[in-house]
């Protein structure tokens, strides 16, 4: 027996968790009070559902799909701007609009390139000091932002490109940081 098309299914628990997770990923940096966060979330739910639903628990299963799609799109947009800023930080011609901290994946890429060149920590510190002292970098401990880390990573990758016998597999350092 098929369910009636007019049957309205209530919001599922997994959908509620997904909505809250996406919401906090999107608005987490605002540091709103609990009440302000709740009011803002309900305002957006009202907008996403064109005024049909006034609060999160009033969502139906179908409404939740719409809200999840919108929130996922907003999170993707915010992340793409952050990722683009991380990838261009420190590059000539790209002003550093935000100071992004160096992340773990960029550090892994840096070590993959350094390892391919046979560098240990001491040699990498020496490389940084020799080539990047003019911009204030004396060693690994000074690589705090994506701009600093990218600067060194691009230098290592340029050396790798010039030395075909020491080249890494392309997939290892595909993502520049």
C-alpha cells in the first residue's frame, strides 16, 4: 500500500541534526547568544520556506530538505571563499585580505615536498632562513599563516619541477595549500 500523497511527514531526527550542524558551521564565528542564534535560525527557516514555517521543529520532512539544501549551499560558498583565500595567500598579485592560520593539509604538502627533496627539519629550516629571511621567516616555527607557508611551499615545488629525478607523484602535491 502506497502512502497518501497528502500525508505530511514530520521532521526526522537526522534532518534536525543536519540542519543544526550546517547552521553552526555557517554561523559559528558570529558568537551569538543562544537566544539570538535561535531567533536568527528561525528567521532564515522562515525565509527558506517562504513563510510557511516559523521555527525549526515546525518543519516537515520536505521543508527540511529545502532548508538543508540552502544551508549546504551557504556553507559551500563560505568554504570556497576561505579555500580560495588560503590558496592565494602570499601569492604575488593577490592581496592578503584575511590572515588565515596554516592548516594541517598545507603542512602535510610542505613536508611531502621537503621529503621528496631529502630535507629533514634542519635542512628545511636552513632553506627557509636562506631564501625567505627578507620577509621575516627564519624557520618552520615562523610559518604561522597560509601566506608564509605557501611562500615556502611554492619554492619547494619549483625546485621539484626543475629536478625530474626527484619528482613526486603529481597527486601527492596537487593541492597547493
